[in-house]
C-alpha cells in the first residue's frame, strides 16, 4: 500500500514537472522575442522554511517570487512526506514548521509605444514542493499583460492584469484566478527607491470552501549599498475573504531582504518575513516566521 501511494505521488510530481515545461515552451512560442523591443526571461530557485505553516495562505507564498515557472526535474525529491494541512480555524495558533523549494520562471516581451511608455506580455509558472505538507504542493501557471510608464524623472507606474491556473497536491484546492495590480515607484536618490502597490484577486476553487477574493496593499523601500549589493524593507496587508463561510483571514507581513549580484544575469538573496494572520471566524492569531534563500537569473 505504501509503495502504491509513493507511485501515485511520483506520477503526480512528474505530471507537475511536465506542466511547467509545457507552460514555459508555450510562453516562448506565444511571445517570440522578435515581436518586441525587448525580451523578458527570468527564473528563480527559492528554498524556504516556515516555523508555522498557514495552509490557507500557501498559494500566496508560492507566488512570492519575481518570476513564476520552470523546468527543474529534481524538484519532486523535496516532497517525501505524507502530511496533510490545509489550514484551520479550530482555535489552534501553532502548527509544525516545514521547508519547501519553489522553482519559478517567466518569459515574454515588451514593446515601446512612446519614449516613456512600454507594453508587456508574459507567461509565468511556478512549482512549490513541501517536505511534509505535500497536500500544499502547488503548480501555478498563467499569462499577464500590462503597461509601464515613466511619469517624470523620479516616478514610474505599472498596471497589469493576469489570469492563472492553480493545481495542488490536495485537488480540492485546485482553482482558476484573475487579478489586477497597480504599483508606483519613486527614485528618491540614485541609490534609494520607494514603492507602493495594490492588488485584487478573485480565486474560484473546485471546492467552494477554498474560493476567495483577496485585496493586498503594501509599501517597500530599497537602498543600493554598493553597485552589487542592495537591502530592502517592506510591509503588506492582505484581506482574504472566503465566499463559502463568509469568514476572512487578515495578514500583515513585515519583511527584510538582501541581494547580491554575482554577475550581469545572476544574483543571490536572503529574505526574512514576519507574518501575523488573524482568522475572523475564530478570533485566533497565527504568527509565522519565514526564512528564504534565493538564486535568481534575469536576462
């Protein structure tokens, strides 16, 4: 029986990997570089540890990276456990910690429509594999399009819309989602920047208990300590309302990170997030400390 379950799990992970490869190939096919003034091609490998996994926020964690998508064949090896945790409002404020790996990528292109404005379109995908809570394993892929514009010498803005498909180790969580986001970035000095952003997401799951609407606002700032090293701080607030129960999870996240450029296209980073989530239906509060090590590629 154990071998049977391991075989099923292995086949599911192979299918997820195949989905990632197909998504990336489709992105490159749909968005050929020659049709644009520039090409977008980014990838990221992230190793994360959480000391208090909040299952209902797992798809938000999976989307943290810069790009989304990838083709790492060995990723399935990270998910050897058979735990199940989909989040709870039963009154418990702690769960066991877990670590996981996320491989993500995006591919597309942009074209300038004026000296200060560019349109972009890209495909993205990512896969997260948990060590213990394998029901939270996630494969997410989709398409995004939007506009970047420079408003003046110090301020730029971005507006985009996207659609994505989410598949989880626990198929009840499978869903489609649509989102729109808006961001502003101010260059205070050549080395110091500030960014504000907002996002709205509509997530429709196969099982209605996992369907929600989410609104996020946030602010961040970064400083280039040297030509190759930068530090950043951030804060965000997420209000995630569930359609079936009428309940909500409200999450505040404070973050600090450092990034070092190894060469023109490669960089490494370390990130720490302190996350506090409150469940409206039970009044409980969950605190999660999230540590990540990141390897990035940007074309």
